[in-house]
C-alpha cells in the first residue's frame, strides 16, 4: 500500500471512530498537484468537529505522519488539515453544504472504504 493511501485509510478510520458523517475519500492524483487524496467529513456540532480533527491528527501522528498546516480551528465550522499527501476537511453540516467540495472535485475518483483496505 502506498503512503498516501495508507494516510487516507488512517484518516478515514479516525473520522469514523468519532462518528464523522458522510465521510468521502476522493482520489485527486490525476487532476491536482495539491495532494493525492481529499477526505471530507462533517460533524453535528463545534465540539464534534473539533473531536474529529483531534482524532485525525492524533492517529496520523501515531503512525509517523506530520501535520504541515491547519486552518480554521477556532470557529469549529470548517477545519482543514494538510498532511501533504492528503488534505482532510472537517465541516459542520451547514458549511459543508455551502462549500460543496464534492462538486468542485467531481472529476476526482470516489474511493470506497473497502478500496482503502487493499
């Protein structure tokens, strides 16, 4: 398993473990140089958004991956975690609908949880 896919798998499980909703993993390798994967999820409250973010950071850190940049933590409505090969977006429901990143990145390939395990 390549490094970026392994990172995406860890992030997916970290979000899932904290009951992140509608977790999407999008392979953007063919359409962007920003990263290999975008992972998008939402929580039901500011505190859940923060718990999701903290768990992703903690699990990737335990696996030896470093956070390059974090944006938006104070508000709890949208947090971006940039790990280089993957970028994790955690929203509250309202902002996820507003920004609609899935539409913007629709040319990417949706990756199922099963595909992450291969």
